[in-house]
């Protein structure tokens, strides 16, 4: 395996969401609804935020965590096909260090009254070492096993 | 961390993930998470011949997921905590956060009435 491909990985997450694809779509398109589920750190301070859900639009957030580190996520919507597919590219930074760059495709398929969602991320790790050390702190062995099982479920 | 060390770590992660890409090996890991087991215990549990059991365990050992030790004629396998620590890596954490977000999405979609279809 080349050094380059060691940095690359692709994974998918499949979910059944309650409601039709048009319902699911609102939770990306409406900035308030989007923030309500994607904002995962209530104790972090939002320093800057842009939400522009349209093809070519930018979704950017810069947050300060409780240790004072700055996390930023910079997304660009590449193609939107309502209500079937969302395609975007994004990078993540920790302070000035780039962590990753990804291409994400989210497909919504009607399943009766519900929606089958497939999230596919093609990811290039840019500085996994820094994040790995951060992510590895403060977790007990039980938690590790739990997360491993979760990861196994994702890999299947 | 140097570039070379980072690449080695990523290669190790790949081996680890590949070692888990098999239902027998995942069953072995699920069993070993509860405590160490001998090769014959694992082979009996999975109804696998000893040579196949050994082959799977070697893949897991190579991936850093399990470690083995030999006492007399019995080889015992156990979860390698270092492997688990590797598993608790950037990617795992990233996926965990995504899944947690989708859990919230699901709950929120359920709590929000659907708009009437035009």
C-alpha cells in the first residue's frame, strides 16, 4: 500500500429516518433545524457561522472548545438534488492544523412513509495524530468497547 | 509526530480494520472482549476447524486486535488493549460523532410534524 492511500478511507452510514425524503431535506435546508441536530457541542462557543444551503454555497463554523482550542468546519455544497441527494466537500481544522478533507454524498430514498439515508464519506486524513491524541483522552475501557462495537456495526 | 510514524500508524489502522472485516473474526473479538480464551474454546464456539481458527486469530493478531500467550501446550488469546486504543482513533471518533448527530436528527424529525405534500 502506498503512503498516499494509507491516508484515504471511505465509509458509509445507513439510517432509516422517520418521514419522507422531503421531510428529511428540511433538516439540512433550514438553518435552524440543521443547527438543532448538527450542533453537537452545547458547551462550545460559536465564533463565526455561515449557512448557505445552495449549490456552490458555503457552510462554515468556527468554534472554541472548553480548553480554548479552535475547531473549524468549512463546507461547500457541490450539488443539491432535492429531495434525493446532497453532495458536499469539507475540511476540518483544529487551530491552524488541517485534520481532514472529505467528499460526502448523502442519498435519500423513499421507504414507505420513511426515508432510507445513505451517508458516504470519502476522507483524506491530514493530521490524524493530533486528533487521535485528543480523542483518546478521558475514555475508559468500557467506553472503548462500546465505541468499538459501534464502529463494527458501521463497518459491516 | 513525524510523517513516517504517522504513515505507519495509518497502515496499522488499515490492518486493524481489515482484520475486523470478517464475521468469524468479529465473533471472536466479541467473545474475547469478555475475557481471554484458548484456541480450542474459540474453535468449538464457532464450529471451526483448528487450522481455520488459527488463521483467523493470526489475522487479528497481525491487526493488533488480539495478543496471544503460550502456557505449556495451551495458547491463550486475549484482546490487545493497544489495538483497542488504536481503534479509538480519529476515524472511530469521527464516525461516533456522525452517528450521534444522526441520532439527534432522527429524534428531531420524529418530533417535527411533516409538511403537507403539495
